[in-house]
């Protein structure tokens, strides 16, 4: 009987995870679109400056600080309208070109 309770609880959890994720995404998308339409709610987009780098033959990296690049990002939890979220873009300010 105890194994049956564990199975039922696991089944409920597995059914709730997609529902919670879809609800989070729908709320994030709605909030993002509202910020796009109403400029007094704050900007929906941001920009992040990053630098390009290449690998050298000895295994190091050469960073091109004289050529800063900018990427437009979405101020949201999830990617919206083909823009990556700003919190994710800020994690990678030096991008290695392969």
C-alpha cells in the first residue's frame, strides 16, 4: 500500500510540473507584452555590451576590447520574440568566436 501512495504522489508531481512551467511562461509573456505596449511600466528591452575573443595557438584567448558589441535582450525570465533574457546575456560578456 505504501508503494502505491508513492506512485500516486510521483504521478501528481509529474503532471503539475508542465502546468506550473506553462503558467510561468504565460505570465512572463503577458508581462513582457504589457511592458512593450506601456512605456511608463519600464522598458521591455535592454542592451548588454560584450566583447569578442578568439583562441590562440597556445590555448589562451585574445580579447578584442577595442571592438565592443551590443546585444538587445528581453527583460524577462524566458526568451521572448527571439531575444534572449537579459539575465542570461549578462552572464557571458566575453564570447569566443570559433
